[in-house]
C-alpha cells in the first residue's frame, strides 16, 4: 500500500521538476492525505529533492499522528505548539541547495505565504496550482474499491430507513437516523451533512433539515453519503409518501428520472464535461424548468465530496475512464416541492460495460 | 436586533478609517456572520464608505440567502455560478474614490488575493489582520444568552445519556446518540464532532470515537457541545463504569478536578491568559504529569468553538469581563486511560459573583 503513495509523490515530483521546482509544499488536507496516506490535523507535506517529510503541529500527549501515514515518509512533529508546519518546512529547506519551492497558492493564505517568505527569503516561491487535484481526478482500483464500499453503506442506510415509519417524523430526525445507520454499517462518518427535505422543501439543492414533519402526500427527498477510509460517495433519491401520488408528482418524477438517465448514459470516456451536463439539463429545459436549475448537474467525488470534474455548461475538459462522478439533476417548484435523483458512477469504457453504477438503490418512484 | 450588527460594523469601520482604509472586505465566515447576522455559504461582506454590501455566490434556484441576514445590508447575488464574491466586491469599488481596501490576509488565499488585485489594480490592498476576531472576544449579553442556551442543551443531552445503559455500547454509538439528543433539545447541530473515549482511550484530547465498547471498570470521557444560533459551547466530563472505581482512578480524578477548579477560580477580569493556564497546569505538573499535557488548558468560544483567547503558557493578554472561555485540563496515562473535565464559563467581575458557569452538569466522580 505504501508504494501507492510513493508512486503518487514520484509523479508529482516529476511534474514539479519539469516546471523547474526542486521542492513542493502540499498544504491542502485532502492533497496531503492523497500523497501521504493520512493527514493529521494541520500537517503539511514537503516533497524534497531527496526525501519527503510530513510536518505535523505539536498537539497533545506525544504528538499523536495518523496511523495510516505512509511509513516511507520522514515524520517531523514541531517542537512548539504555536508553530506553522508550512513555515517550518520552508525553514528546513534554507540550508539546502533548493532554490524554488512550489506552494498551493489556492490553499495557503496570504499571511502564511508571507511567513514562509520571511523564514526563507532566498527561496523563490512558485505556484503549484491544482496539480495534486488534477492528479486525483482519475482513481486507481483501490480508491474505487473504497468508493464502492462507501456507496454500499449509503444504500444500506437508505434501504433501512425506507422500511421504517416516516409520517410524523421531522426532517432533522430522519437525517440523524440516516447518519447513525451510515456509521452502523461501517462508515467513518457521513460524507457530508445529510439532507432530508419534505413537502415544499423537497427537491431543493442543499436544503438544511428542519423541524417540518413528513406528511401524507409529500415528496420526500434525501441526499446522503458515506465516508469510507476517506472516500466519499453520494446518493440522492426522492420518494412519495402515501399510496397515491398526484399526477404532477408522477410527471415531475418521470421528467427528472429521464434527465438523470440521459446524464448517466452520456458518461463515456472522452465525453466533454459540458456535454454530460447538456445531456442531463436538456430534457429539463425542454420541459420549461431551465430557469431554476442548479449551475451544474454533477461533479467528481473522492477524498472530497465535491471535487473536479465539474459537470456544468461552461466546464472545459473531457472524461477519462476511472473517474467517479455524480449525476444528480433536480427540479424544485417553489411552494410545491420537487424531485432530485443523484447517483455516483465510475466512468468505464463501453467495452467494459459502460459506466459502473455504485449507488444501486432503485430509482422507481416508491410510494412509502 | 439589526442595530446590533450595524453597531458592530460601525465600530469596525472606525477602526479601519483610523488605519487609513476607507473600505474593508470581510471573508472569514464567522466574521461575516458576526457583522452581518448571517453568512450564506461563500458570502463576503464589503464595508464601504457609504453602504455595506453582502455579496453572495450564485447558487441554485433563486439565489437562496440566509434569513438571519441584517436587512440594513445591501444584498448582491452574483450573476454567474463561477464568480468569487470577493473579486466582485473589489470590482464594485473600482469606479469609486476608495483608494485602499483592507482584507483578511489570514483568511484569503494567495490566489484570491491576486485575483482581487487584478480586477482592481489601482486599489491598494491592506491587511485588516484579526480586527474582527479581536472585536468578537468580549461578548454582549445577547451572545451570552445564546451560549447559555447552548450549554443547557449540552447539559440535557449529557444528563439523558447518563440515565441509559452504557456497558456494551460503542464509542461511536454513544457519540451519535449524544448528537441526536443535542438536536432533540433544540441545537442547530453539534458544536464540534462529539468525542467519546472509553478505557485506555479515556482522557485523550481530540479522540475520534472508535468501535471500542464500554466495559466494566472503564473510565468514560465525553466531550460535546451544542450550536445554538451559531454560538458554540463545550462540556467535558469523565465517569467511571461500575460500582467501585480503582484507587488510581479516584486519585487521578481528584487531581484533574482540583486543577480544573484552580483554573476556574483564576478566571477574573484582568487575569493574564497565561496565569489562568498556569493555575490549571501547575497542580498537574506538581503531580508529575507535566510531560503529556496539552499545549493549552482552555480557549475562547463563541461563533467558533475555538477562538481567542488561548489559555496557554506563552499567551499574551488579559481577560476581560464577558469573555466566555473553556477550562479543560486532562491527563492521559498511555495504556490505562485518563480524565478530562471541561467547562464553559463567562468571566464576570467578583462584584457580580465571579465567573458564570454555563455547563452545570456535576463534576463529582459518578460511577455509572
């Protein structure tokens, strides 16, 4: 397993060297975890010309570190409680021959960047940009295995909820119940705050669970995901409460379902990000719901629940095999409610059977 | 209520003007919330010479905003989904007579700072520093009322847990149960991830709940808090499982309890931060536990669960009345476990009865 991390670091080091930087400082936590195996709180990773060092802040008793950290890394725990490991990393480079250090300017604050510059005034600070984020887009099979387990856990938690009595329970309670079940089934935690939306709230993107109770005739939309060994998936489903959905509910559901299916079917290697978005968005626009649509219809998942690629109208780039993405259109009708249907899938070549659906809970309109 | 926020902004504006900056851009979410009443995701606050504007990213349907936002603010929702409100704020200043803009260099990334500079090249960017954080240290009675309710909620959740059967349940389950109870009692959510540590894990600072089950004879240490209208408190307690605590458990408990009491008693207006830390730390050091102690024994709470002041050996500054802080020493004996006892209190003058204890759950050693 350790070799996986070493290989990721070697690839990044090659890229840095090609850009004329002998060293790189990784500070964004998900990037540190990707390259080091684990990311103790506040730790930064220094990719040096000779060796790689994980620098951790001094915490409590004995400088507790993360058991998953690659043991090929040198580990340094700061001597003082107030020091910044990023500044210490730059300081450690000062006596060396390294002339330039690439840093994550999209993550480091202006104040930290300046502190690094002060401690190592002769070091030229370059921008690493989103090199690590780009490297993270295509997943290896070990990462996909974690996502697959995370999706199974989310499916199980959701499946159990559907077997329980829902009418009369609040959105908040249902969300907490789902999170408890995620952990029951082996998640390290929820991948993001679970969203449960009922009645007029249903179908709203990013709805915060409220004290509204589930009522007969409601749409109920749920969005949840599990974090399994750091890898995060997402599933979103909409149900109807009671035995007889209204006509408008059936129509709206079928429309969003058709849009979501179109998006899933567009997931082939070398499809443009914007083309997948277009495939999902077009049926909704054609039905007159273009105005209220979210700015994107899906995104990458991995060590973060929201990472590249973005499936959006102006997104540049093309899908590769082994890129996990969500496809999750939704329509919300103010005052009435709406529908969201969201899956996590892995892009696969058609020869391998096409996109691999990780979240397998049915997308039929269930009346609960 | 709205006038509270306007007064906070007026105070900050005075401070900025005195430093020669006619405008300030607030980007750190807790600071935006403090000054604007609410902080929609990604929003920034522009304090201008004439009017104050909250700039929000475009989100989904209709540019949803936060209902708590002060209605004296001008509200701008960006036209595009990819724009940065901080950059838009600087752009909006360009045609005005404003020559310099103070920004939060400890929060803005290098990349965002540069983007602001590019859109408004004639604007001089100054550093606001931690001016808002400093303004947040002393709380008004409205803020303290929120903290008081948050503490009551945490006390209730903890009290209910103590009445249930604990042996055989995992740390993870107990933590989730506590979080559910926090929400049951009216919390907007947990103030931070609830920590439950049993047996050899007990007393460890920042322990992540594991699958270890509570056993007879264990120490059980719990740290939780509620978020009530954005204000966050903290309570930590340690219990013993079974009817007869071992001698070492009683001794260790009494030691940590004495240290925590000494810290609480040191909370008087104009006491040095380091002196409070010293009062808490000294009994533990005298008993030979100096090595493994955490770098600090308490900290401020408010819109963030961990804010200034820091109660630590090298901290500079003195307490004021109406500053809420935690006092929470802990000792962990590797392989055996340990004790943490943590309260949230508000510093008050002795004439007003001394420190106000917000978290009132008993600190007697309970055998459960």
